[in-house]
């Protein structure tokens, strides 16, 4: 049975599943309930503040905004769930990717904060990274990636899946593929739709064949289509 309450005009409705003692979603008094990954949580309700924004808070807000403009191009696609394995950590792959970008790739000072794409990781883990990786525009205006086969270095295997990414900053749009080639192939073509005369930032990474492990990605440079 589902229970529905309206506490007062100032509170939003909360839905309680499995009876009065069950988990709930919504706001009741000073707490809100929500679910994530099949588990239920409660947290203190955020309250509005009239305090003026400090320079430090403004700078942090801008960093988050700049980061979200990039990660938002991958949102809802499950990409970072695969490329940022948990390895025992909590949270989502998207959160782990956001943390890596915030810590490594946000440069400049407020109000001139930006992303240094050469420091962005689109995958992270212990697998050996790509060696001598590069990306160029193919004759048909797709992106051709090349790298050296370093199979046998550490845990690198011939059948590790290649991850290739192209991100278009002007449009805040991404293209990627996982498993279009393997480590031993030495090249992969990323098909791009309707992006002629646009500029992309590019990366390559690896996943193990079972997609349980990842390797730190490598920046492949800027490509003009």
C-alpha cells in the first residue's frame, strides 16, 4: 500500500512506499527522502540563505558549471559507469569522472575558469594506457585514431577494448564508441555525424575485454573536421 501525505501548504507531498515505516521520497518537515542505486536515503532539507556569495563560493560555482558543461555531454548514456569502475568506491561513475576533472583539469581563476582538455580523463584505472596515440580527420570527416600495440606491458592484453571520444566544445556535444577495435589493432575509426567545419578534442582509453577494468585515458589532441 502507498501512503500519501500533505503536511502543510509549505511542504511538498511525500510518497511512502511499503507502509508508514517504509522508505519515502519527497520532503517531510526538515528532511527529504530519495533513492539511489536501489537504496533509500534521508538528508537534511536544504534551506535558502540570504548570505551574500563570497568570492570563494562564486569561484567554486563556476568550476562546477564549467565541469558540468563537459560531463553533461555524456549524461544519461552510461559511459562513465564503464570507464570509471568503482574499485570499491561508493557513488556513481559519473561522480567519479566529475571528481577527476574537477581535481585535475579545471584551470584559471575566477571569473576566467576553463577546462584544460589535455588534462581531462575520460577513463581511469590500472590498465596500461595507449602509447604514441594520435587522432586525425579522415577523408570522410570522421576521426581516425592510431596507437602502438603495447600488449604484454603489465596487464595489457590483445583483446582490451578501445574507447575513443571526440568532444565538440562549441556545441557541447560528444561522440564515443567502446569496443570498435582492440589494443592489438592499432587503429580505430570514430564516426561523426554532421560536424563538418567543427573542432573536436579527442581521447583514447582502454577497457578490459570483460569491461571490469579500465586504463587512464590519453589526450590525442585537437582535430578540425
